[in-house]
C-alpha cells in the first residue's frame, strides 16, 4: 500500500493536483495552505553556495588501516586493522555550482572520517601545495579567481597580476598549468592533506606529518582541447564518472600514505616545513604505507549529503593535532565560520555532518537546534549535577614557540624556486610543452607588463621555463 502524502506538519493531503478556487474559474483561496507551503519551500530550496569549491561531487566509503603506525599516533582511527566509514567530496575551486567539471583548476579533496572519537576532517586538494602561505592573501587570491566586479567575467589579467606579484604561488601555478592541472575525472587524482599536521603517540610524543592518498586508478589528464570538446557536450563529466563507477560497483581506491618529520628534524630542515607552498622531498622524508581508502556508496540524496556536507580542518581526534602552518591556523577559523553562515549554527547536527559517537556540549539554543536533550539541571559547567566533564588525558604535549610577536614578511628570504625547479626537471619534453602552451593560452590578453613580470619568475626557476613560455607566446 502507498504511503499517505502529508504537509510538513504531517496532515494528510487530499489533492496534490488542483488548487482550491472560488468557483470553477475563480481566484485561489488563501486557505489552500498546501499550495502556499509548496511555493514557500520552493523559494527556499537553495542555500548560499560555497564561496569556493561550489561545484562538487561526493560519495561514502571506508578507510582501512593495514600497517602499524602506533609508534607515531594513538589515534584509534589510525590503528592497524581499523575500518572507518568516510565521506569524500571532490570539487573544482573557482567555478560556481553550475560550472563545468572539466576545467583547468585545482580539485578539492575533502574527507570526513566518522571515527569513534568524533569526526576527523582532512580538507585537502589534489595538489600537495597551495598558491599562498599567509591567510591575509586568501580573500585577495580568491577574488582573482572569481568574476571581475565590472565585466562579471573571469579575468586572466587578475590571476596573472596576483601570481606575478606573489612569487610564493609559483609552485602551485606550475602544477595547475602542467598536465595534472586538468584531471580526466575525480577518480584519477591523488589527494593531499596539504598542510603539515601532527601525530601524537601514547607516550605523548609529537611527530610532524603529511597525509597522501595516491589514486589506484592512475593519474589521467585531459588537454585543453579535449576538455573543450567534453564541456561542449557534457558539463557534468566528473559527477557522471564518479556516480556511475560506484553504481556499477567499479569502486575507486586510493593508497593511504604518510610522511613523518621529527620535531628535531623540523628545527634543522632547510626550508620551513610548515609552509603550505612547499612539499617534503620523498628522499628525505620517505613515504610510509598506512592503508587503503575505497569509495563504495553513492549518496541517497545529493543536497542532503553532499551540498550540506561541511568539512573543517578544525575537526581532529586525539592522536592527530595541528601545526604552526599559518594557513592551517586560519582555516581552523574560517571553515566552521563559513558553515555556520551557509547552513546554520547547528550544521553539525545534520545527519551527514553528525559524528557517530555521543556529542556532549554545553552550547545552548540557536537556530535549528534539533538535538533531543535529556531533562537536566546540568546546563552549565562546572556543575554539581553529573554533567559531562573535560578529560585531561587528551592534553597534547606543550609546543615551544619562539620569537617576538610581529608581522614577519612571509616573502623575505624564502626560496620559491628550488622545489618548482625539481618539479620542472621531472617533466619530460611533452609535459614541458603542455606546460608552456597551457600558460601561453591562459595569458592571452594579459598586459605585457604582467607577462614580463611572470616571465622573470619563470627564469628564476629555469631558463628553459622562461624561454619555453616565451616561444609558446610567440615572442
Ligand atoms: P620525487 O621524484 O620523489 O616525487 C615527485 C612527485 O611528483 C611524485 O609524487 C609524482 O607523483 C609527482 N608529480 C609528477 N609530475 C607531477 C606534476 N606535473 N604535478 C604535480 N606532481 C607531479 O621528488 P620529490 O619528492 O623530491 O619532489 C619533487 C617535486 O615533485 C616537488 O618539488 C613537487 O613539485 C613535486 N611533488 C612532490 C611531492 C612530495 O610530497 N614530495 C608530492 C607531489 C608532487 P606520482 O608519484 O603520483 O606520479
């Protein structure tokens, strides 16, 4: 037997086809409440789209830990044999929610692990580095990726102007303009936690860590030309690929690996290991196998489970900690702030964001607070009524901070070129020529002054980088 259709208050509906009118051809009556409810809900079907990473796709899956890394961390989610359900949301960065998938852009790689010690979110990208290292530049950088306030068009001039004035962007710009800057699908990208985080073991010792997820499907990319053809026919190429792979039980997988740096090593490291524009070279900090991640379950409802999913690097579990990376520190604030605005104060009560363990806070009231609370006199803390209490066992080891509080110039004395050179030297001739032509294409219409400033940066990486781009530009 079919279920009864109801109003949101659960009242049965007698007719969902015909408005109630005064006479056959007469006006609609205000008392036709179901019509009003339907139209009012339609007006509210959209929530503000994400300022960045608005276009995305996601799926649920499982993380399995196959190796013993308990010497580095006590986190229960990272103990050998552990399996943990997860949500992974992929995205492009700059495009609005209706943008095409097959665009040259960084791909978001945002993970939420539903662990027994609360949610652990690892909110990274398909690249190990980022365009900036100080969050003061975050809104400025994003403005260059979005639309010009007058023309309402995307502006290559703004992008290259900002990049050419911000040498710290060179590493990420080179990856973005390389063949990996335009992935064939979400299944064919690596994921990186990007920031340096910390791991803490059961002796309360701290290790610095980088998280990596290497695609088992292999890296696959598109040329600009191939992507243009795809976009002309299909704006949802990545969504389709991910959804139907999972629907057809061709479950995508990633190897989960980490790199470890001791606190002592960090003190003598030649570069700042907390700088988001740098990687840790593999030969100095070798990859350590940890486990495997699989995506094996499509969302039942895109809006509920993907559009409303909210990830934040502030969500960590005992045994995993932050680092002094300035960008990480800023994201710890800005991500939850975005969700409170975009979804609402109690966004973490929604099923997709809700931890699987018990949540006990003293936060009160606020919009959409739909927690079912026990009757209690313990609505503040400390109290004499057996309310939840802190547990000092979760105290991290103290972290020594050095120096005077000041606005240190984050561009002074920074080597923005060596790691880019290492990447450039890894590329074969074909990859280099794709890099040059992708850059030249994206510089069309950009004023000479800006192009020349950027060419001077390429030259500091490698003379062949500068000359290759010049040639592609037709100089
Ligand atoms: P390695 O030769 O040990 O590693 C090179 C890495 O570069 C591999 O992880 C490879 O990924 C990746 N890679 C290859 N081509 C590209 C590309 N076009 N865009 C982005 N990544 C690419 O050298 P190092 O560890 O010394 O690193 C050298 C340079 O490689 C770095 O300066 C950085 O630019 C880049 N890189 C380094 C990473 C790291 O964590 N050390 C991570 C990713 C990039 P894969 O194995 O999947 O092919």
